C-alpha cells in the first residue's frame, strides 16, 4: 500500500489497508495454486447460516452470554483480552506506536462459523 502511494501518511495507509484487506486476501489466495486448503476455506468465507449459542464449551472452559448468566448463580460471561495494535496519538501523527491494551467486557452473543472443514467460535463482547 505504501509502495503504491509513497506520499500517503502512515495513518491513511493503515486505514486503506484495513478497508481493502478482505478483497486482497481473497484475490491473493485464489491466485496462488500452492495455497493450502485451510487458507482457501478462510478466503471463501463461512457458510451463510450461523448457529448462535447461549453457552459454549471449548478447550475445557465454559462460556455463557450475559443474558444466560442472569439466569444462573455461576457467572461465566466476563472476558478479558490483551491486544497489541498500532495507535496514533492524533490525526496529524505520522508515527504509529505499538501499544498493548487490555479490554474487559461481557459476552453478548456467541456465534459458530462453519467453514465446512473446520468451525470457528466467535464471541461478540461489549
């Protein structure tokens, strides 16, 4: 992105990258005869019908939505995530900094995405 637009600010390059990534990923994977079956399934996207759950067991842990927690004495809807990403201090800043930020919240929805050969569980959190 930067090579194609050398005068573009780093902030703008990051925004354009995020906006065009999915199309680029799909084109790149399907244009590569050596791409793995897993990457092809990811690029093709999941099946259209999504299963939703109030609770989900994975890796010996149980997770529940906030709505399900309200019906129970056991609370398992709270989550925490540490994410590292590039941040800009302002719109005029052209030097992004990698920062590690903790996010805390509750699970609102649990989705199961089916890619035919594998399933990915996604938590929508607030």
